[in-house]
């Protein structure tokens, strides 16, 4: 039989632990990748008119103060989202800024202006291990 010395066993165990932690860290991706995915899902829900699903991406503190209906009403009938694309995400430790390209059709009575492309920036916050879309309270 070939046995490892105690010091070799500790080094092997430390290496295995480091590899396991590195694997876990990459499973979810970088903060930028996670926020880009969540922001894309959020805008897909908004585009399909699924305000309950979009609302679920907002911070827990926002959801404590506002109902789904209040959330839906804040957007009104001003425009229909035709498409949205996450262009860029920049992150700090617990805060990311996502740049989103929006294609929207404004609802103007008697006027057809077609689809308008614009950009906006969103703030995503890390709370309790999850990234949430910040909405002003």
C-alpha cells in the first residue's frame, strides 16, 4: 500500500477544497452574467405583460411596501415594449448597473410614430445572496 504523509494529505485536501469552491463560484457565473440574465428575464416578463413575474425581480423591501397592482399601475399605458436587450452590465461589490436597449411603441392617440429605440440604466442590488432590481420606494 502507498500512504500519503500527513502533510501531503493536508495539501491534497486543501487543493480539493479549493477546486470545489472554485467550481461552485463558476456555476452561477460572474455578477455581470447573473445580472444580465436576470435583467433579460425581467424585460421578457415586462414585454409579455406579465407584471407579476416582473414584480418578483424587485427588491424584497420594495415588495413589502408595494403590491403587484401598484407596481403595474406605475407603468401606465404610455408605451408597449416591443423588445429589450441587455447591452452592458458593470458591477461593484453589491451593486450592478445594467444598460438596457428598449424598443417601444408609444401610445399616442391618432399618431403612429412606429417603434422608438432608447436606452436606460437600471440598478441591481445584491441582497441575501440574490440580485434584485432596485425600484424607488
